[in-house]
């Protein structure tokens, strides 16, 4: 028994001292440091320095455009900057101006007063009607300003053009002293002429306004264009083509395009289909598409006749009988092609 125990103990000792080939030796391996993602540092975009606000005796002005003119955005201020003055606080212009802005003044509307000079002044300054400017007929070099351009004058009344209504909100109005019209024995309206001095004044004034406010040609209009059932001014005696040709003011059609439409119109039986409701409806649709506010009745009603007169006053002043003849039709088509609604 003692011998057996001795052999077992010796075997255990020998085993414990023998190298263990199947046992893996553990070796210390230091842990690789875990790299923390770096917080991205935002680099501020360097803004271009903005032009300074001009201060004249405590009144602030900003007369530079830094916005995108191709989008009709404009930051220039044609007048003093109007700012709030909240009690206990200071309004600062650290970030003035924002580039996302444009002008309220989208339209230029021309009128006649149908009154002499003195009465025109009285009515437009003392009664519930006004305009931003009044062009007199006294032969001098003065143009009367009656309303601040940044404010609404009451010149357009109930009005509409293309997608816009109530054009007092978005327009500048120019009144021109003129006697308006009288009616002859047949009821035809006979319109008084404008003097050359007046037209030169109107052209210079209109050009200045159009350039400053970037007013497009389609938005230089007669009162009769924006209210054809109520108004005739400035009437067919006003030389729209002269303003277009000599001063690049307003709209006019291309003669070659007009002739092409005219040739097509006269080659068809224009007269035979004149009273067909479908033809009347098409005429009304084309007038509406160009910009005039008109219900599509399919009838030669009074509103349609007056709207045709309005386009004739502006673009076919030789004959303003309110009849959609081939020439008026071809002018309308040429205008629509040249000045499509965008």
C-alpha cells in the first residue's frame, strides 16, 4: 500500500513538471488605443461685406442692390428706411438687408384727368382720388408729385390684369391733364390730343420709374386696360407706339407677326362665323389670356365690346369701334405670342 502511494505521488510530480505542449502560453498584448471621432469644426463662410447704410442727419438710406436682379429681387431703397421704434428696445441693422425681397411697385398705370390743370390739382389733392404724379399742360418743366411712391394712391379703383387684382396695392399712377372725350352726333367718342411737351414729360417720368423698379413691359398699362368696362383713359390719342419706339416703354406687337395672323384671318370666312357662340367664346378667351378681366359668356355683350375697345385704344387707335375685325384679331394674336403669360 505504501509502495502504491509512493508511485502515484511520483507520477503526479513528474506530470506537473513536464512541459504542456497543448496549453497555449498567454502573452500580454496592450490594447490598441480607440480613436475618438473628431468633432467637425464648422468653418463660417465669409460673407461679402455689405454696402454701408447712408445716414443723412439721422435719416437712413440704402441705395444699393445686393440681391439677384434676375429674380426681380432688389434691396435698394428709393427713400428713407422706415423702421419700428419699440418702447424700451433698440432696432439694429446688424444684418440688414436680407436679399429675399422685391418692390411693391409692379405696375405703372397711365390716366388722363378729363379736367383742366387747376381743377386736376384740386381733385387729386383734396378729394378721395389721387395719383403719385400729375403731368400738367402748362408748357413748363415741372411734374407734380402728389403721393409718396412707397404709399398707395387711389388711382386704379376696381382693377385687374392677368393674375393680379386691386392694382392700387402694386402700382404707381401717373395722371395727365387732358380734356378726355366728347361724343359726336353718332355717339362716337372724340378724344382730345396730348401736347408734345406732356408726352416728353410722361416718357421721362415713366422711364425713370420703370428702370428703378424693374417694371416689365407687360405691366405698363392704360387705366382702360385694367378697368375696361369703366374707363377709357388715356384713350386712343395717347401715343403708345411713340413711347415704345422712341423710349422703349410698354408693349407693342411685331408688324410681321401681325401680318401673318391677318393673312390667315382674311383667308378664312371671318364674317360668316362672327356671331357663332364658339367664335365669340374664343375671342373672349384670347382677350382673357392676354390679360383682360372678362367673363366668358359666348355673347357679344357690353363688357366684351368695351374690352375690345380697350385693346383698340391701346394698340389700334385708328379705329376703336369695339368690333373684333381681322386686324384687331391679328394684333391680339401677335401680342399674345410676343408677351405670353409666364
